[in-house]
């Protein structure tokens, strides 16, 4: 039991699939419990809540030399496809780069961040500004793509796959490397791979520093 609990505590993935262990072994994870069948073997599936995934997920910059299955990549991309967007315009497209030669070239476009080339896949996240709707005084595609990318990062973590949201890159270099047309903008690179490190501690402001009630400055509901 203790070994199983330790295993669960060490596992940064939010989805512990098909583990032959007891319910109590991962009780500290507060899982949603469901039974599944693999042939004649009865197994227990643990799924963490959305807030648990958000809390556990962190940027990963060191990856194992392991290919991400196509189905897992498609599941991550599906999280972007079904994301919400202003006026449901969905002004996004994504390029999946798994070719190691192209990944290495992206390292230079991303300011020589070497882990970009070591990731199993790099998702180039594109926006079409002409297809987006305004959000208040802002261009909607900026927000729409942020939502879609965060969906992918959380879904990846849920599958045991780490990611890092790359904001430092040369847009024109990226476009030239993968043939992106002039009307599209490169909004981010998202590296994906099985983690070879644990996320570091995360500093976050306290709730009373960021939350106001009814009007700005009122800290009590």
C-alpha cells in the first residue's frame, strides 16, 4: 500500500491509467474512480479534477527520448479544436513538428533554447487575425489562441506529457522554416514530451492580493 501511495505521489501526470492498485493507495489524490476492463483484467482508473491538473502542471524543459503516440497528440490537439473563442470564430491552425531536423532548426528560431529540439514534438500555434472577433478593445485572436494553448498544455499534462509555452521566438524565422503564409501570425510554440524532470515550485500571489468584491479595493465579499 505504501509503495503504491508513494508511486501516486511521485506521478506528476493527472491521469493514472490502468494501475493495478487499491482505491486507498491513491486516496490522497481525491480521484474520480471508474472501472475499466482490459481483456479479462479488471483495472481501476484514477482521474484527477481539473483544478488538480492546473495545480500540478508546470513548465517542463527536460524530456525523455520517447516518441509521443499519434493518438495522444490528436487528443491534445482536440483540446484546442474544441476550445471556446470570441463569436466562435476559431481563428487558429496548428503545425505539428516531430521531424528532428526541423525541431533542431526551430531551436535557433526560439533564441537557442536547446530543449525545443529535444522535445518529442513542437506545436506551432497560428492565428488568422482576419477570422477573429474583437474582445473589448483587444484583438480577439490573442485571447482565443491563449485559451486553446492552455487547453493543450493541461490536456498534455493529464496524459503524462510535459509542455513548455514558448514566447521567445523569431516569428519570421519560424514562418520561413515551416512555410507559413503572410496572413497568419505565429502566436506561440508549445513543446511536448515525456518529462525528465519535476516542475519546480511555483510562486503565486495570494488571493487577497488579486481578488476584489463589488468594486476595486473592497477585499471582503
